[in-house]
C-alpha cells in the first residue's frame, strides 16, 4: 500500500474531514499545507494533466470573489495555474495524490471507492 499525499490548508473543514477519514481508515498519508509550504506551477501543471484544470480551480471560493475583474477576465488553463500559484486558496481542497492519480475534493464515498 503506497502512501498518499493530501494537499490543502490545515484550517479548512473539508481538508480536516478528509484527514480524519484517512486516519480512521488507517490509510498512510502525508499532509502538504500549501498556505505554509507553498505550491509551485510545476506541481499544479502536473495536476492539470491528471484532471481538468476547471475542477481544480475553485470559482466558488472567497479568494476567487476577491480577485479583480481583470484577474477574473479570460481565465484559461495558463492563467488559472498562475493565479493558483499566487493565491493557493483558489485550489479546490483537498487534493489527494497517490500513484500518479488525483482526487479533488472530499466525499467519504469517493475516498472509500478510491482505497478499495
């Protein structure tokens, strides 16, 4: 069983639920807090090769609403990646990575299916 990496921010309720689920199921994982540890364009670009960038880019976040109209205008994959590097809280959380596969967000049923 290979270890997973869960990316997010520690004070996010959804990330907390995902971490609690992993612990309860005895699934080994490491946690990367991208608010504290940062996140780079290379990592986000790799994620967008595993999943659609629009799933990763959280337009419902407070961070998105705080962007200027110019920042929100004409968002494509490259602009979204740049914005997510600059404002990591624009990334939909959590991001779970294992064996070059990605799972974005948290639903207990999805995690159950992923690990079984």
